[in-house]
C-alpha cells in the first residue's frame, strides 16, 4: 500500500499529513496471471464501440486534466484555522506559497460570517476581471466559489468536514509543463460489462470517507450488480447526476499497479429495463494521485472489490 500521507509536504499552513490514510480494507495484491485466465470473453460486437468510446474519453480526460486551471495546477491547500492569516511566498507567511509568487499577496480574515480577503497594497487582485482591494469570499458550499486572481495565481475557499480551506492554483505550475500522460492498461473488452440496477426499498445515507480524515454522507438509492471474472459483484453509486452517475471503487490492484486510494468511474443511468453498461476501461485516478493539495473521497467499504480490475488508469509515479 502506498500511503497518501507520503505525498504531503510538512510545512506551516498545510493540512496535517498524519490525518491522511488509505483504508486498510483495500487489498494490495492478486496474481495477475490468474486474473487474466479468469477474465470473461467479450460480448459479440462489443469491442469496437467500447474502444472508440474509451479513446474519446481518454482524450477528454487528458485535456481536462492539463487545463491551466485543472488539477495539475494545484500548488496549495491550507486549512483556515486562525482569525487572521497572511498569504504569500515570504517564509514568514502563515500560508506560504512557492517563491515565484509575490512575497505578500494579502490577508485572510476568518470569522463567523465566512472568509474575507484583503489584498496587499502593492498587489493587483482581480475577481471576474475587476480589480478588488477587499471582499468576502463565497465558498464552494454556497454555490460557485469566489475566485481571486493575482497574476497566474488563483485561489478560493472550499469547505470540507465543516472546516474552511484555501485552495490555490497556479496557471504556470511546473507540473503542467512536465506532465506527459498516465500509464493505462490496454483496452480489454472483458471489462466492459452489463450491470443490473437493484434499487433499495428505501434510500439511506452512505458514508464516503475522504483523505482529510473525515467524510460525508451521500444518498444511496440502490446497488449495481454485474459479472466480472466469473464473479457476481456489486457497487453502490456515490453520485447521481442528471446525465451520468458515478461511483468510487477499490480493487486488488490498489497500491500495487493502480492508485492506493481507489478510482472513479462514470456511467449512464440505468434505462427503463434497469440495465446500464459499466466500462472499467474508463476508470480514472482521483486528483490525489497527482497532487497532495486535493481533498479526494475514498471508496466506501462496500465498494472495495476482491478482484483486480486490470483496466483504466494505472498509478502515476510522477515520471509521466
């Protein structure tokens, strides 16, 4: 198992690495040879459609990941745990930024009414392309967060586990220049499966842990049942969008060949017949696989599979 905490630099203003871990229930090894022998054969006519859809998905995925304000641009995540905090590259700052940014960007004032930002006198700060000196920052729980821009720097307030954090992005982050892709398993039609939707008689709350040591409850309406490697498996969706549903799942490759904190998969909602297709070739890593400055959810215990899913994205080791 690769602990997520190993990715987190210990420095003032960042969250506590000791709080971050991968649940021990995620298995770490399984014979790949056995899995390959056990994999079920693809349904007739399934591969061309699935392969083309996955290729298009991968292209969209990499384009989104490498946007200048995408996940690779993250350079900071700070818990706002005091009434007044200075932000800048000066080592004496409460919230220290990389040294390519202004020594003093401004001050954050944390109170009962939320978080306010006051720009340093020699810094040009902008919100929605207008210059600002000071304003209250709406968090992501209030809708669209207020994004402050200072040169290539972007920052805004998020709330996790009832605590405010400052998320910081840099349009010129070094990782945006050096990143050249993620290793993937070759497309395998055996991992494109039909699933049956089994709704619960009554929905209930499903607790989804996160890398900050907390978590949140999401509505659980039912489970998806499917066959993989000759085994009947079930997964509980953790997201119910209007157009796409999703889940976070773990499997026996986690911490060995894939990211230790599990992977995400989106899929179409079940049709009138209660069926949908799950293409595990489109499994992808959460942002925490690339940066210690994100706040990823982890698989609920019931979403940890005992099989190895040799499909989708592999572990990113920083060399690609």
